[in-house]
């Protein structure tokens, strides 16, 4: 049981929660269920899970509010969050990702897709920690210790942003399309829209602070990491919208 990843399911519809829990248990996960924001917070206070499946519309505080709170708290900021919701518009998906969700699944969804996304997000949380540290213009990423620094100052990155930066640094100066990044960072078997890449690149730039200018938008082509950025960060962010 100890090696089984723990998933907290925050869902106010019992039938959906039970369906999710049964499928997760049959595929090697431990599950707990919270019906609203208050019970979800109690579960988090009792034990931090390996992943959270979070419904947007909940009694009490919304899933969006919870995601922002947990992402901002030191105890839960690294826990992957997958947002579950019937709100499928692009603006809603972006809002969920901006709130701190690592992925977004619109209802109705298949259990096969859900399991694929859960496994993919957990893989991104714990990438293979092999290889030497990478240094580019004061920016350092060490896969062995899972640490990133810029000019010797530590930076805090989420699991997806860490893997995205690692890929960029391993192929510095090369331009990668959104489709290529989805393939290399998320995996070609995962159902994620290209807009997701823009959200995570924006989040990566913000986490890098002054080093964020190194992640450039190449209009009409994609993104690259360069040791000699030429465009101010504000312009880059405007171009990526």
C-alpha cells in the first residue's frame, strides 16, 4: 500500500466520485473523497496526497479558489492538480491552468483518458533524475537534486515547469513548436491542447524571474531558450498571448 500513489478526489457528485475512485483503485491508486471545500481542506490538513482531482463547481469555495490557495501554500504548492469541470470553454480552461492546475479535463470524460492524464501528471512530478547539471548564462538546473538557480539564487518551479525548462536547456537555441513540446514534455499519448503550452511557458517565465527573458517566443514557430535574449520579457509575454 505504501507504494500506491494517493489521490484526493474533490467532487460533490457521489456517482462521479465513486466511478473515479473505483477505477483508480483498480489501477493501483489509493483514493480519498471530499464532497466540498471544507472537507477537502480537512483531508489536505490530515495528509498531503500525491495528486488532487479537483472539481471546479463545489459547495462552499470553488475549485478555482482551492487551487490558488493550495498552489500558494508551502505544504501543497508542489502537489499536482487536475481540474475536473463541465466548463469547457477556452477561457475557463485557461483560468483553471492559471489558478495552478497542471491539467484540465472537461466533463464528460472517459476513465481511460482520466487514468492516462493522472499517470502523465505523476510522471512529470517525478522525472528521471539522471544526467549532469546544466548551466546556461547564470541559469543552472540540476536533475539529481531537482534544483534550479539563477546567479546562485534558488528558484521555485512546479513539476511541469521543471521538466519544460529541462527540455529547453537540453536543446538551447533550438526552436520548438507547441506540438513538439507537447510530444516531448507531456507525451504524445496525452490529450492536451496546444494552448496549455502557452500557459506553462508563461508560468515558467514568471518562476524564472530575471532569467525569464531567456525563454523567447518565436512568432509563428514556437519557443526557444537562448543564452542571449533580445526581446524584453513584457514583449515576450504579449506575443505569447
